[in-house]
C-alpha cells in the first residue's frame, strides 16, 4: 500500500489511452504482431505505462536518482548501478519530464550539487578549464568516479546534457525558484568550461577545440576496429554549447546577470558558427581531418538538435535530422538504444515513419515481460535496460504530442484510429487530447501562464473552432492561440 501511494505521487495524473480492444491479450501475441511492421495500439499503451512505472519505481523515497541499467523498487539497490551520459541518462530523464513524472529531475540536480566541488576539480585537473566536468561513466554509490578509457574522460558534453535536462524540466514545470537557484547557475558553470575548451583560431574567426573531445563512441575512422577515440570540433559539443548560451542570454535582463559573462558568452556564440550540414545530412564533426562515420550505432550527437528548446532546432531542419537518423539506421551495429533514439527523432521530425522503427525495436529486443535487452560489444550485462524503456515512453508521447518553448504539435500517428491522452508540454501547458478518425481532435489546453503559442496540426483538418484562437490557417496546418493563465481552453479540429 505504501509503495502504491508513493508511485501514484510520482506518476501524477498524466495518461495515454490508445486502445481497449486487446487489454487481456498475451503480451507475446502483441509482440509477434510487430514482426509484420505494424503495432498493436494496446502494446504501445502498455509500453508507455511500463516505462513510466520503471522510472517511478527507481526514484521513490530513499532513492536519489535512477540508473540506466536495471531497476530497484523504492529503496533496493539496482543490479548494475552506473550512470552513462552518452545517451542513457538522457533517455531516462527526458522521459521523466516529458511524460509528467514528478520530482525526478530535481533529485538529479540535488545529487550533482552534493558533489559540486569534485566536478570543479574534474574540470581543472583533467582539462585545465574552469567550470564543471561530469565524466561520461560514473557510479553514484559513493563519490563520482572516472572510467579508465579516453572515451569516457574526453566525452565533455555530460554536464551540458544535465543542464539541458534541468532546463527542460523547468519548461514543463514552471518552477521559477528551480530556474534561478539551480538551472541558471549550473548552465553558467558549464559555459565556463566551454569558454576554456573552445579557443579562437589564428585567423581570429575560425574556432578550434583546444582539447580533444569525444562525440560519443562515434570514432572518426572504422568503428569495428575501434579506431581513434578522440576527435575535435564535434557537432555535439558545438550545438550544446550554442543552445546553453542562447538559454542563458534569454534571461540576462530579467535576472540581471553579469554583464562581463554576457559579453564573453555572446562572443563565444558568435565564434561558434560552424556549418554542421553537409548535403542532406548533419555532420558529426566539423574539421577536414575528421571523416563522417555513419556506421557507428550511437546517435547521441543528434539529441540536442531534437531536444533543443528552439534556438538551434528549426522546423525547416527536420528533414535533415530525419535523413541523418535514417543513415544511422543502416548501421550493422545498431542496438535497442540506437532504435529508441531514432524512434524519438522521427516522432518529432517525421512522425509517420516512427512506427516502423518502433516495430523493429519491439520485434528484435522486447521481452514478454515488456523489458528491453540491449546487446553490447562492451561487456555490459545483457539483462534489461531502463533507458530503452524510457526512450520508448518518450517516443510514444511524441507520437501524439510534442512541443517547443512556444509551440505544440499534434500528430496523427499511423495505425491509430482512436486515442486519448493528457500530457505536459515544454510551453507550460497541460494538454488533454482526444482523436477519432474522420471526426478529428478535441483539445483542452490549460496553461500555467498567460502566453501566445503556435499550434501545428494535420493539414487534412479544414475546420477549426474554440476559445483562445487568434489566427488559424488550415492550408499551413497552424494556428496562433492566446492562452490565459489557469484557464481551460477548448478547441475542436475536424
């Protein structure tokens, strides 16, 4: 009873209901159906709920934070208790925020705050830089420790990812104290690290990376032979740095931030103007000596492009991101993590093609108990991976609804003729949505502040009515909404 009460507090009121037709069917039969490339809505609903349960069960009272591999129920230790910042931690914590699980990201922020002095020592002793550095692989049972490989020591984007996770939580929750006391100071110290990490080149314009980095596990020559594990000018580091600068500067006047910091961060932002596109794809590296390596299974470098709040991610770039994800999909080394990341990317950028990737993921890696195995070349236990379940939870959420700082996109997933959901968004709105084929959407939007947002929807809907509508264009599939704080706005599209 106590466990159930704690779980309910953490899970909150958010839900997705995709089907009630086969709730009592054997899981194995639902999984078998995915081999055909189709997904049973009942299975998606169960996976969404189970991913949230695993997160909640790993973050109750007595547990400060979750682990990417394994799960423990409220007070028990997991069987494989390491944290990895090259994708695993990100999948779990973005899923926590984006599916409405409470207080989990705050626990993560508190955890790293307890070791802040160590993070500063890491930065100076390993990289000769100010600010903070969190190693890719570490164990939270005692002190933060480093792994022995260069890939872990020189993966320098971990703290930046944690900062982006914290900011994403603020966008959904709207806690001003959390923003002022936790998020902005953390971003500030991450930017101090990047200030010393990036150096301006001899021509005064073209920057270069002063220390070698790692964009994670995407070695710039042959992956199968391991090759060189270090690189310079990775897209991951550049995009994360630019995104965090844009976030920090957006609050400069409101919170009277240091003018000296603002000037220097602005100069760094202007210097980091790399061309990260190459034809129809995003480059992973931005240096002529670095050769693109699409055979690597890791797509972590595209995460900031997808989870950015809007300054680095534009809708006009969605096709580039999706194309790059499909390029990675051809890797013979792809695993469950690869597929869950690509499913997330496509759920946001090219929604209709997400279901096929989820089908492949489920057919190859999901077990009858709904957990995912993730075979690996690096010797980790091949049991199950909480991060993959969490990644699938986020992908299913994004199949229906995704958002940015100032917009909400409603999706009509392939293979779903009816669904309902209540989900949070990054623009401080809780959105209740019901969709029925040939009838359309019924929406109820409750905003936590008075604001104007964009609403994007399927162009096949020609009628748009309800409160809060400022403008709408069915040819473009978009509307502008004026939302009033704490008022429920009803909208119908058909």
